[in-house]
C-alpha cells in the first residue's frame, strides 16, 4: 500500500500543499510537522540544535526522551522529531520542557532559554504553514498584551506613589510655616 493511501485511511486523508502531499489529522492539517522548505528548514534546524543543547545535561544524566514526552504531553516520536528538526516545538511545549528540566534538577541558564524563545519565534515565522504562523502570532499578541498590562500597572503604581509623595510634601509644607511662626514667636518671647 502506498504511503499516501495509508495516510488517507489512518489519519483522515491528505492534501497537496505546495506540490507536497501532507497527511491530514482528523481531516485538517496538523499544527506542525509538515515537510519544510529551505527557509523554514534553516530556522527549524537552528531551533532544534539549541533545544538539543538545552537537553544535553538531562539526557547525559540518564534522563529519557520517553519520560520527557510523558511530562510534556506528547509522544516520544514527537520529541525525536522535534530534536531532529523535523517538527517545530510549540512554545507551550518549550515552557513545559523548561519546567520539567527544572523539576528534574537540570535547569538551564536564562540566556539559553531566551535564545530558545527567540529561535522558536524565528522557526514559527519562517514556517510555510499558516496555522503555525497564526499560533505564533497569537502567542506574541498575548505576550505583548501581558507586557502592556504590566507596564500599565507599573505606571498606575508610580502615579499613585507620586500622588502620595505630593500629598506628604504638601502636608509637611503646611506645617513648616506653622513651625517657623512658632519659632519666631518663641524667639521673640525670649528676647523680651
């Protein structure tokens, strides 16, 4: 049986996309894992290499891809494909990997995760799949909204502190003239 017929039977069919047969999962394109073009392949390869580097300590220490897959809610085959650069690891799985490694006692430096986040974005943007690009843009929008909300909260806090400082300065400014008047009266009564 040819592979496309098997895909049609077991996965719900296939479609041609950019002259490539893509297996459908439940009648829709999969979120990731399509055949990659040159532009996409370069970005995904860099992302996969950085992900392998981040996992080196865990895997060298006796950790398994099977345990990692179970912890992040995917199959061991998917983890292998992510590490080989055949699939793009979604950002939420990347966060799950980070949490898993920290829980296992193999935390990576923040610089490594910052680089992975950046490479994740590049790989998703380079993807030829509109679904992958949409998901990435939705994540970026959510992140930008959260940053905006934090900045707004910080500005409100700063404004509130400034108002409090102004009220305190005003209150202490009213008392100072009163204190000055008392000291003038006290000084004049002494000289008499």
